[in-house]
């Protein structure tokens, strides 16, 4: 899995999934939740 992370000195601003080879349909909910989980933890 390749991700793109945007951050400042104080916090992680954004996490985007750039590329993955996970099984479609099975991993989709987890992959879709990664950026939101990061934002919730700020």
C-alpha cells in the first residue's frame, strides 16, 4: 500500500491511499476508513 501524507510540525493534516493491491470488496471498507480515522485522532 502506498500512501501520501501531508503534515505540519504540529500534526498530520491528510492521509491519502495512493495505490494498493488488496482484494477489492474485502479491503475497501478498511481502506476507506484510514483517512477518517486519522482525522478523528487529531
